[in-house]
């Protein structure tokens, strides 16, 4: 991109991609603007000197999640998270916040993205622990499968609480599943804690701006103005 005269890189949506991208961009002192990558590790200015973000990092969201659960009187939780920079980072941030409020993270277990057997193993470990409050760090594409696995383990009945850490488009998940009725029933009652910046409406607006202003024009002020409001 440097040889082609690009001045700024925007992206990626995923923290796992933004990190390596920002490292490469820093070699040429190219600014990177991350509009949705939320891993706290990306805030390290020594490692990512040219990276800026327009979204709150997960340390803030994890802390608000834990404090919200604490306010409900819950003192023992489990964390189930996808094995990548976003998932593991959120789990670490949540564990740190839990210690600060005297909450016990009984079990913190990872799973592989798009791997049902890995999800089954993770959910099985949580079931064996006896914990009924589960913070679930999962990509939208895996949520229907995760809900099905939790249902099969008997962990969607009364007495359990599942907490999501990003905003999924439930309508798309339900309509895209092989059994929409069962999927909707499984997702009813899940808690959602989100950064407002990651709302679907803002994602769509941002994508429209990208479509209207080609990436090679990112240095122009009119695009920066559009980004500021995204």
C-alpha cells in the first residue's frame, strides 16, 4: 500500500487481524484507524505506535460487564471465549475486573471458532463446574451453534444466565439457522452488554462511507468528517 501512495489504512473489524496489520503498517509509519477492533492489547503504543481507534477497548466493556453482574448479586461466574486476540483479551480483562470487585471466576475456558466439538468441550467443562452465570465471548457466526450446544447440555433452562459481549443481529442468526423456531427460543433471555460504537446501524453507515469514498482517498478531509460521525 505504501508504494501505491496510500496514506491511511482503515480496519480491520477483528482484533486478530488489526494487530498484525498495525505492526506491518508501523514499519512505514503508516497510520491505521481501527473502527471495531476492541482488544485491550492494541492500546500498547510501544507495540502499535501508528494505530488509533474510534471504539472503546474491551477493558472498559469487561469492567462494565463484571460490575453489572456484581450489582445483580452474582458472585461466581464462568467465562467461555473464542480462542483469538479478542476472546482471550476479553477473558483476561474480565478476570482482572472480577478480582477488583471480589467476584470469583470459577472457570475460564476457550473454544475454537467454527468448531462445534470445541464448543461442546468448553460448555461441558462449564456444566461440570456447576456455575450458572456464563459470560460468552463468541462471534455472531457461531452464536446459533453455541446456543444449541448449551441447550443440549441443559444450560438454557431457568436458573442459568448467559451474557453476550457484542451485539449480534439476532434476526439474521435466527433466519439463517436450519431451525429458526428452536434458535429463537434458545436465544430468548440472553443478556447483552455492548459498546454503542459497534451497533449494526453504525456498521452499515461505515460501510456506506467506505463505498462512497474509495480507500485511496482516505487522506481527504471529507472522508475524515464522515468517519468521525460513524
